[in-house]
C-alpha cells in the first residue's frame, strides 16, 4: 500500500480517515483489513446483501417513508412504545440534538470515551467536566466516585457509555440503575448503549425499560455498529415520552434514508441470523484477546464491546505502529492518541474473524519486535511524538508541566517490566524517550491530593500505589503486567492557594448503596464552587473550561403483533439475546 496514504491521518484531527478516502489513496489496491471501524463482520448475511443489491435501483431512486413509519416498524420488532423512541441519522445526530435541547450549561463525562461526548458540548460553549479513568484500575469506572465528582462540581448533565469506547469497560445493570436514581436531581442522565449488543456479562444488560420510567434519563443505541452497516447511519434513543418527544419534534421529516428503511423492514425475517452473528463476535473476542495477550509487553484490557483496547510495549509509539501496519501489512488499526484521556501508547482493535486476527498478530510481531521476538524494539527515529490530539491541551501542559516531566524522562530506565513515568493528570505511562508528556484535558476524581512538586532526578524515590482491581474479572490477564505509578496532579490554571501539606492517600470506597460515603479530608479547594450555573469561561473546580481546552475565551413499546419469540427478537432489554 502506498506510503502517502498515511498522510490522511495527519489531516484528520478527531477521527481516522474514512475507508473511502483510504481506498482512493491506495493506488488501485484493495482496501486494508479493517481493525479500526467497530462493525459486526457477520451481519448482514451474504443473502441479505444480495437482496439489497437486487433492490438497489429502487432504494436509491425513491424517497423513503417518513421517520414515524420506520420507527413504528423498529418498535414493533423491539417491543418498545413508539412514543418513547426517536430515530436519528446515526447516533451522532441524536447526540447533537441531545446537546442542543437537553444539556444546559455543563456536562460530566468519563474519559477516554467516544469523542462526540466531549467535543459536541464544547462546540456549543458548555462546560465539560471530565472524569479520568485510571489505567491502574484497568480503566474501570467507579460509579460512587463519579457521582461524588458530579455533585462536587454541580454538573447538570451526566454521560456514561456502557460498554465504554475505546476500552470496552462494562457496568452491571443494577449498579447503573442505582446511579440513575442517585442522579435524580440532575437535568439529564445519558446511558450510551451503542455497543451493548456485543456484551455477554449478564443476560439482560440494557436499562431501556428503567429509562422510560424516569423523567431525566435517555438511553442511546446504535444500529449501524451491531448490524454491521455504519454507512447507512441509523440509531435511536429511548426515554420517557416527554423527553423523546422533544427530540423527535426537532428531527427532519426524512432524516432516515431509504437504505435504513429497507434494512429495518428486512430484520423481521432475519432475527436468528442476527443473534448468531453476535454469538460469533463474542467467541472471536475471547480468542483474539488470548492471541494478542501472548505478545511480549502488550497489555490487553477486559472488554465487553466488539473491540479490544491494548497498550503497546514500552518504546513503541502508536502512530508509528499504525503507519507501518497500514503500509507494510495492509492492516488498519485505530491509534488512540487523539482521544482525550488516552495517548499514543494505546490502540483500539476491532474484533474480527480468526483468519484476519492471524494477519494482525503476524504484522504486530514484525512491527514491534522485528527479528527479536523477546522484546519490543525502540521507537523508530522517523516516528511522531506523543500527542493528546488536542493542540491547546498539549500547549497548556507543556507550559505548566514540561520541566518536571523532562526531569523524570532524564532518569535512567528502571528494571525490566516497570512502567515508564506516568503522564501528568492521566495515570498513563509513556515511553521514557518522550521528553514532554502532555495531559488530557481532564479534571481528577474527588477528593484529590494537593498538588506536589515532582522530585528531581536521583532524589526521593516515587512510591508506587497499590493497583486497584477492575470491577469484574477480565477474560485475559496480561502476561507481563507493568505496575503503574500514580501521578501527581498537574498544576491547575487558577490562582494557587496557600501551600498545604498533602493529605494521606484516600482509600478506595467500599461498594454500597448511594450516596457515596464521605471522603477523607482533603486539601482546601482553590476557590469555592459557585452556586447556580457557572458563567462561560470560568473553570470547573480544579479543572479547565471547554473553551480553555479548545484555545478560545469561551465567549464566542408496543409488542409486534403476532411476532413469535422463536423469530429471535426478544424483549428490548437485549436484541438477539437468545443467541
């Protein structure tokens, strides 16, 4: 594959280039094996594609039916009341309308996650309070600490992705329902279940039924991902009739295209095939994770999505790996350096059939180790350096933390198996060769330790915290786990308080009902949380405003009649769960 194709990644700030763009730049070669776009590779079936091909002329010639007609058919399939559902031209369209209609002045979101949940409200001037998921705990979301974080900042809207993208972290239904009830005084709680069809941690994982009974909860679901049809662009949300009606009233009459209509009306006859496709993806996920975890130094995180989040060995840089995999092996992977809260040490790899996985693993072996199977090769001299994907974040962190991180990078490398110094504010290790470790634009979980000065090289050794366990057992243990040092929080761009001694480490809260137990006393906050809405340009407590991140000033069911259960479409709590 031509080397100039990799230039497309440097001109795409928020996402990977489209497959169409990659194909146009491939000098007539076939497209790469796709481990980037998280589609179901087993659905639609070849027979369904043949049927759509035979109807292509009619599908693209004529107007589709109105959204109400298509929504009614989908609701009959899923046994949902149509007045609680709004269908959109992809989940991204629905995220846009949720932001415009239902989010007032602030939104909380764990990071890393799907980029539109951070970028969309920033683009409309909202304050985004980012709760960093810690690598030391396997990127697991602690709901009690997240609820405390939301209350401390007075955030009005809250988002959770389950499973989360890019790490595949999963939260059990009962815990989510408790969290929703704990957030009953917020304006809005969004549970994004775009990848939930691929989960198998419990039989009925969805909270759609509970969402319809609550006045402030919206559940977002994708169709393109689980049906393997990203290009059609269709998704839906479920909420009580008032919330769903507000969104539905703003959508255009023909916001759903004829392909979406045709697929929705085909589904009634293909439930068993769909259920089988999900079952096969879940099996492939376990096998793929097992093969990847056998690569020396590669860490594979537990996932309930149709993708795996992996950390590259120390010394390997994600953009270099991505470019070489594409140009040398015609394999497309998702490098996660442009996800806030992640870095170029991480890849997201979509679950695919075993014949493709063998090609992926073979390519990674050659790129990471060359002829030396025992250890990862150093970062190639032609590679690009770490980037958080947000230039303003990199600049802010470089100005406030660069000297400290350069000092850490100058230390001699530790014994084999130890992680490199963590990036300030992210809890993520970076290669020792990187002189400056930009932090993602996040604000830490509450309570947080007081800011500390990073010790100079060869002075006081840095103690390593006890790793936190993930909330559910991971299917694949990493063969060479690397302990992660807990970072000192980055200095915040607000007036500094009188120096206070750092408080003792805060113990992990024991699981229990909400509200969360009171935290141990922490250092005084730089300023008190103001009552009422936060004015534009004023940072959240201890954090950055969305405007600062972007480098601006901030001013600028009804059951389907006669549908037998054997058709393979059970209740809306989990489509295809019988498979």
